């Protein structure tokens, strides 16, 4: 028996390194032969740079139309949107930009989230993994219907602070209410044994399943500051942790 395609949301408090982490996970899946679509839902999108595009190329990625009806009875399909709006990146995944705020007073971004929700409800052909890099906060789970209501799993990225883990436990509770089948916690920016012990105890106390703990790395910290990830070799310790996250996700993937 095979396995069906996986839709994976990457969430967490602001500043924890979600976008850089999403780029690393996307690359790890590509290295395993997976066909990956990565959706950037941040209103200030820069996932493209984490996948090897220049700033100019990232800015040029067209934004998905707002509030379009996708799937049965709709005006388009998820596959059509990927074909029309997706851009293949140097890292391998096809990138979609769902939301972009370019001027003050432009209104809310609910329409863009509605389009993403419709895409996730509609099956993507010839795609093994759909990754959704969410903007910070909990609104993507609390807005009407939940942007990630059709996700198969959430990866909640945390840094070693109590506030970050508190956000993670709140996120997991909302995910359970939406019926998302699996929630996995990821510790990031770990500098010491004390940080590692903090994650292990805090996640256990919050009832969160730990996928892996990523060590702090100066290169990746710089990437967070600049919004990019160099396509050179990822540090061994970081890559091992990223691979452990992928293994944890694969362990909860549903049969086809």
C-alpha cells in the first residue's frame, strides 16, 4: 500500500525561524525524491529567498487571486493555480505566493487565506508534499473555517522561551479543535544542554510530541536576518535534525 500526499503547515510565534525552517524541510523532501509545493502565506513574503531565489525574483512571483473558488463547483482547480502562479525554485520546490501587502489601507488578507484553504481542500496531482509557511500568530487557525483546516499535520516551531512554548500549546489546542490529525513540536535555535532540557520538559508538560531539536547555527541566524538560505551544504548537525523532523512527519502520514 502506498502513501497519500501530505499537506503540512509550519506555524509558530514571530521570530522563531519558521521561514528558514520551511526552506530546510522543503529541501530535505526534495533530496528524498519528493515533489514539493511550498506556499508562502506571509503578508511580507520571503520564502522564495529561502529556496534560492533572489530578492527580485521573489518579489516577481505573482500573488494568488483572492477568494477564488477552488475545486468542485469553483472557477479553477489547485493544479491550475500551481500552473499559472507557481514558480520553480533553485532548491527544487514550486513556490506559490498567497498574500502580499504592498500599500497601506489595502484591506485585510482574508481573501488570500480563503484561496489557500480552497487549494488545500482540492487534491494536487503529481505532488507529494504541500508545505504552507504561515505568518506568525494564531489567526490562521481561528479565522472562519481555518486556513489550515485541511492540513494533515502541523509543525510548530519554537525557540527556547516560555512564551514561544505557550504559543505552541495554544496552537496545538486550536489544531485539535479543527480536527488536524497530527501536531509536532520543533525546538529551534538551541545553544546549550539547558536549552535542550528546557524544550524536552516544556513540550512534555504541554502534551506536545517532539519531532526534533535544531541547534543554533550562525549561518542560519544570518539567513534569518537576511531572509535567505545559501544553497551550499547545510551544517551536518542541522541537517540531521531536519531529517529527524521529516522522519517524524512520515511516521504520521496516512496510507493512500
